[in-house]
């Protein structure tokens, strides 16, 4: 992988390197071709494992030093079969989501244009966008506290660059930041509104955009017209009345 570059907001991003794809439907999609290669189980186990360095001579050190070294145990990551399954799921999930979002396909660009018009209130409503059939999917991880859910997800996401910079794809000028993954914490009140706010804040922090400010301004304008788009669905209220 190439050296990281600092984008204007200070985030470290990786310049895109397009890889040849074995899976035919992944070919020709710069977002998929720029991802790290698909790993087999051995490669995944090797990449996920982390064993902090240790030297037998350290046993001879005094206890007040050794106690600090014991802290290294918290960095260990031991890959288990369940982690290999999770790594493959995340890898499939990312690629699957990009299949219908090929930025070089006219259908996707049409969808973006249409969504933009809908958001600006020019044309149609958000629910009736028939142009786009998503290929994105999802899954949940359920398990007792402390079994390693967060650690496993973090360790797997670390294998993917968070931001990839595209500037040219083959002969085409293609200047885009690809945000590969975003990890959002569940808002304290479990609300959709809190999740949206967290989403825009995180994107803005990473890319230096000002979506949150724009969305807030736009929402306030809508409210003045008696409509609310970024409403909190956790508290059912008559739509479109929303005066918070
Ligand atoms: N595969 C692993 N190898 C080594 N240590 C691990 C592994 N998985 C988890 N741990 C350790 O177990 C502890 C608990 O893990 P973690 O916080 O990921 O659990 P969790 O399932 O997310 O818990 P919660 O549901 O409370 O959020 C952490 O200290 C982590 O370092
Ligand atoms: Mg956790």
C-alpha cells in the first residue's frame, strides 16, 4: 500500500491503487478496486493477530518495570475462527454495498442527481426513488459483554484504510474521497436524530466538510415551513408537525 497523505482536514488518507479483480462484477468499480485484496483464512489470521514484542531478558528486570510490561497483554489479539468469519462478512458487506454504487455508471449518477433534487425539494419525495436498487446489506453481532465484539470489529476495520483518495481512474479524471467505513456509537437516547447528528459530525471531522451545519440550516428552514426531515422517530409525533 502507498504512503498515506494528509488531506486538508488533517486526516491521513491513502491514494487509490486499483487492483485487478478476480470476481467479474467487482471489476470496473474504482471503489471496489481500491480496497485491500480479499484475504484467505490464513492471510486474515496473520493480519489480525497481534502479539506484543517480548524479550526473555525482561524477566530479570525489577518488578516495578515488569508490572508495566504486563500491560502489553491488553494489546494482544488472538484471532479465533469466529473472527475469520467476521472478517469475511465485513469484506463482503463493503464490496456488496459498492456494487450498485459504481461512480462511473450513468445509473448511479442519475440516482445521485435525483436524490439531490429530492433533498432540495425540487422533484419528488425521498421514498419514491425507483431509479436505485441498493445492493447494500448488513448484519448484527450479538454476544455477552466482554466476549470481544468491539475488539474484533476494531481489529478488522484497522485492516481497511478509512479514507481513500481518488484522482484518476484509468483514462478518466475521477477526483473523489472514498470514506470506506465509519464507526458510530449508539446515541445515549437511542434516537435516529442522535445517530444522524453523530454521522454528519464524524464525516465532517474526517473530511473537513460542513454537512452538519448545512443539514441543520436546511432542517430549520424546513421547520419554518412546517416540515421536519431530521426528526426523532423514537418519539412518535404527527408528521409534518415538529417544532423542536
Ligand atoms: N481475540 C482476543 N484476543 C485477545 N484479547 C481479546 C480478544 N477479544 C477480546 N479481548 C479482550 O477482551 C476484553 C473485552 O473485549 P470487548 O470490549 O471487545 O468486549 P465486548 O464484547 O465489546 O463487550 P461489551 O458488550 O461490554 O461492549 C478487551 O480487554 C479485549 O482486549
Ligand atoms: Mg463493546
